[in-house]
C-alpha cells in the first residue's frame, strides 16, 4: 500500500476510535479480545495492511459506515479518482489467476449476494468500493483501476477516466 494512503487510513481509524473515547486497550476490552490493542495500533500507524473484510468488521464494531473509515481521495497521492460507477467484467475476472483475483472475487460475490444479482457477466461497483478494494490490494484507487484494466476486468476507457 502506498505509505501515505496507509497513514491516512490509519489516521481515520484513530480518529473514529478517539471520537468514541476509546483507548487501544478500551477497544480490546469492549470487543472481548476480538480486536487486540497491538493490531489496532499497527493499523492506525499504517504498519499493517487491513483487509476489506477486517475494515468492514471494524466499521461494524465502531458502528460507522465503511466509507467513513476510508481516507479522502486527496490523501492517496495518486491520480484522479475513477468514475463514480465502474463495471467489472466478471467473465474476465474468472480468467485471472485465483491468487491475484481472490479478494476481488470475494468482494464481488458479497455485492452480488447483497443485491441478489447473479447474472455472472458484469457487476457495477461504486467509487467507494474501488477505494476499499485498493486498500486490500495495497494500491491507490487509480493504480487498482489500471491493474483491473490490465487484467481485462475493467474496460480500457476506464483508464482515461481514472487519470482525469
């Protein structure tokens, strides 16, 4: 993950925790040991990458929307944000190496399940989804968009939209 993005994500996590008047030990106690103080601290310092699943669990624990835990786009240090909606080619995604595509496949399956949308060909995602996925892939949103274009999962026109 780009270091500035990891730091910005950590600052958001720390801010939410402090707004709730919780110390790191307080998080561990309130969560019954589910969230260890050392782990939360490493997320907040940007020393440890947080998966989308863990970020979603933390958002649930703090009782805030996941998007509230994500840093603003200006902190990524990358190019412009991709368009508000992006369309993933799920058939192309199925052809990508499972180790590389695993997090995206699971994320897409989760969205499909929530929507009850199982057409299996395409899936629209929002900019916020791309930001969350970027955190998992240790990329900026624009960098992730480029990676997905290279995989054939996003249409090539998304590159110009991602670059501004």
